[in-house]
């Protein structure tokens, strides 16, 4: 029995892990892909962007549909289908003869990946219970953090040692292990209450809503919001998002039953997810820009700088998942984001004179960071790591226990879609706010400077703060002030998430109204002898 659950956990972690891995490992391979692959009609930079964003777009747009399919047709069946699809498309990506076909294969790979993320949590929910379930959620969360760290490292090693194609083909052995574990050890389970027809109309509405919002943000940011296509896509997303509750309230068998949102913990958890992951998006986005663009960190140095804090997530999540199952998730979900906010506020005090870590793997003399890293970045990173370690697994536990277990795939998919698309939308609005602050800071330092000129903004921007040598000192000060403002916004979002969780989340002992919802109507197949 314990051995079977161990293999279920391995299958779930590998299935979701390869999806997260492929969203980071390919980043390192993009420059080599741009040089090596012939192109029919795409430019180099445009092709590289589509290789990365096409995957994220289809993954985000199809998550909710995939979660509903998982519950409706069977979790094991759909998880295996996702593994096979991801394996086949990974091979196709690794063998792609030109840029255009690689983009197409990445679209298909994202569609297959959409089956694996909600499916992995649904498998854990159906096969684990009690404190053991919380521990499994924690291991799943820690593995997600590990792939975030290891993605660029693994990608860089494969690209430099073998080929960029290996960054895709490395998925195959992992998928084979997950396929074997799923086929042999995972019992089938599904939503036994799903007796009607599948809501394909609702699926189209959801895909257009989420896909329109995701594409609008991605395309708009790529074009600096100067192309109307981004705004049109956002408008499509907004229209279908508004249409969604109207359809779901009238459909006989809706894709997303509105009754899910009657669960207090489900609604509150998704609101806090939007706030907390919005802060993560803003914090990491501007921290990377500030480290490399303003302080002068190398890419490798910036990557290594974040490892100590992330190690807390990897090695401590399972413990807090168990504690959340034993004592309830409420106060972990409240205290964790508050500690994360302290870490972000520490980042908000980094001066523009902080020394950079010029880490170069080929130069051993650069392996030790400067003292300023120890005083300026490391304390904030540790606080942030402790906070996120306390937050992620309890949040997952609260989410998955807030709905009937036969809705676990759909619940996971909704939360994942919110964590991916919502922060990007918030980030786009915050970027405009930070950009205005950046240029106002420049204008305040040198009156008469035409910071509204499009030519000037091509030379100097928050994303390219060192682009004009004659303004280096002014730009460094303005970009530092803009970074501090971004960190204050990130800390405010985290504190809002902490307050929402403290007020809104109910521990199982007090959430008596939701207790009947946890009586599972999901009946797994008989366990193998």
C-alpha cells in the first residue's frame, strides 16, 4: 500500500514537473535555437518569443478544460493521455527542422501539458488522505520549486554539452517512468456524479476567456502596447469572461458549476492566489531586471542569488503540508505571506551602489559573492523563502479540501489558471505604473529632459536602464527608485493576501458547513493486489 502511494506520488511529481521544467529550461536554449534553425517567415527574435510564449499560451488557455476532462473521463486515463501527448510533442520539438514547425509543436506540447498539471493534483487528492495528503502536496510544491531552479541549470548544461534539441528530448525518459508508474500503480477514478453530456460550449467560452486575456497580455508586452492586436485580444478575453457566469448559470451540466464558489475556502483561496502570485510575478520580474540591468549582475549570478531562499521551499514544503493537515491551513496561509512581505521590503532598501555578483562558471575566482550580496539580497531571500515554504503547501491543501473530491481536477485547474493569467494582467497594469514613475524620476533629476520622446524611450527604459551612457548616473538612480516602488507594491499584495487568508480561511474544525463536501463521491477502482 505504501509502495503504491509512493509510485503515485512519483508519477504526479514527474507529470507536473516536466511541464514546469519546460517553461524554464527552454529559455536558456532560445539563443542557440535562433542561430541554428532555418526560418520561413518568422524573424529571429520573433521566432524565439513564439517558441516560449506559444507553450505558455496554450497551457494557460486549456487548463480549465483539461481539469474538467480529467474529472469527467477519468483521472488516470487523461493523465496517461497527457503523458503520451507531451512525450510525442517533446520528440517533435527536439527534431523540428525549422522555426515555424517548432512553434507549432510547442503549441501542441502546451495543450498536452494542460492535462498534466491539474491531473497530478487530482491523483494526489484521490489517493491520499489526512496528514499524508498534506505531506504529498508539500512534496509536489517543493518539486515545482526545484524545477524552477534546475530548469536554467539543466538547460544550460544540455545546450552547451550536447545540443538545444536535448532540452526537449530529456523529457522522454522522465515521461516513460511516469507512464509506467501510472499504468501499474494508479487506480482509475472519476466524477461519478458526471452523468450528463460534457459542456463543450462552456469549454469554448473558457478557452476564449483565458486565452484572450493571456494572449493579450503576452502580445501587448512584446509590442510595448503599441499594437492594437493586444488590446483586441484583451477585449475578447474580457467579453467571454463576462459571458462565462451567464452560461454556467443556465447550462444544464456546466463546465464550472457556480456552486463551487459557495465554498468559502475555495473562493478565498483563489482570491489569495491572485494576490500572492501577483506579488511573485512583480517581485521576480523587477528583481531580475534590477540585478542585471542596474546593478550589473551576470545572468548566472542573478540565478544563483535566488537559490538560498528557494531551498526552503524545496526542503520544507512537505513538513508544512503535514502541519496544515494536522492543525489547519489558516494561520500558515496568513503568517507565510506576511513573512514573504518582510523579505520583499528588505529588497526595497537595496541601494543603487550595491556591488554586483559577476559569477562566471569558467572563472573560479568569481564563485564567491560580494559582501553586499550577503547584506543586501541574502536576508530578504531567506525571509522570502521561509514565507513561501509556509504558504504554498497549506494553500494547496486548503484549495483541494475546499471542494468535493470528485471536483479535484477542475478545482486545481481553476486555481492554476488564476495563478498564471491573473498575475500577468496585474503585472501589465503595474508595469505601466512603474514605467511612469521611472520617467518622472528622470525628469525630476534633469528638468527639460524630453522623457516622452519615443526615440528617448528606445534608448532608456526600465527594461533597458543602462542604454544611454551620458545619462548613466541619472538612469541608475531612477531605476533604483522604480525598483523600490515595485517592491513596495509586491509587499502590499502579499500583506493583502495575508489579511484575506487570516479573515477568510476556515480551518476544518470550524468549517462545519463544508464538511459534507469532503465526503468523496469519487470511487477509485479496486486497488491492485
